[in-house]
C-alpha cells in the first residue's frame, strides 16, 4: 500500500488505503482544521518527536460502546465512597502535560510532543477538546483528555498518580456521555487496559459507519461541566 504525503489542501485519502499497520499518510500540519477533518474521516495523528507527522486509520479499531463499559465492584465502591473529586475542563493543559509525562511500557519518550500539546490546547480553546480530572486532597491525581465531534468522543490519553484515579475519570465520563446521548468512545489503538474495561475491536468499515452516524448530530462545544 502507498503512504500518501499530505499537501496544503485539507484532504485525506480514503481510510481503506491505509497499510496493514494502519498508517495512511505523512506530513501536513496539526492545524485545527486539519485535525477536525482527520477525525471526521476516522484518521488521527500519532508519531514521535524524531518523526514527521504520521496519520493513522487502524483496522481493526478499538471502540468502547458506552453500554459495554465494565464497572468492577471495587471501582463501583470507590465511586460510591467519593474518594476522588471529579471535574471537567478545569485544567486541560495540566492533564495533557501529565499524560505526556507518564512512562509507557515499551516506549521511549512520548508521542504527545510539545507540538501535539499545543494543537490540542488550541482545540480545547475552541470547545472541541475536553479533559476529565480527578482530585485527591486538592491535588490532581488522574485524568484523561480527548476530542468530541457529534456524538463521538475520541479518547486520546489518560494518566493516574493514585490507584483508580484514571478509571474514575473514565467511569464518570461514560456516565455523562450516556446522558448527553453519545454513541461511543473511540479508543483508537488496541490496549489490554481498554479491553479489560469493555472496549471491543471493530472492523474499520463498521467503525466508519458508526462514526458517520454519530457525526449527523451537533457537537457539544464549549467548556463541559460536571453538573451539566
């Protein structure tokens, strides 16, 4: 399969043209318009600091249907006890910086480069990117961030500094997204962690069909609040 080089025009090749690893294009930029155009066709950026911008559309695609989220007994107990305070969109920049700083098994450095952080902070300022934060004794101990378009939430990364802190953030997000009529959380690449929480692999064809259905709805833009 050929790997496409992006030009200035905000056009992506059809996702089905991706190579077996899911890589479909290289180059371009991380402008807001390009990022949103990519998400709308099931493509996302993922690369290291020593690489050009790489664009992906994997097959299969890991997706968490909200009704499939697995709430363990221990996590349910933690939620009932109110061990953590949870907020939305309170400290987006701190969350993305913390996600970038978390060591990952088998990875050197981070894919959340300074360029990526700046791009998603801009998306947040425009009301498309959102964070969920968990706090313990006034300290930020976990959270996640992602992008919302239509009734789809594209999960980018999460972190925790205290046991269950990121899971509480995800459980709270799932509950809110259900109430707001969202369809699914796109987990992008397959991980054992997300599989354990109920995410499932879908073929690219089925994922894109579900995505197009979710995008027929208006986007919930602006800052999110936990009491919405």
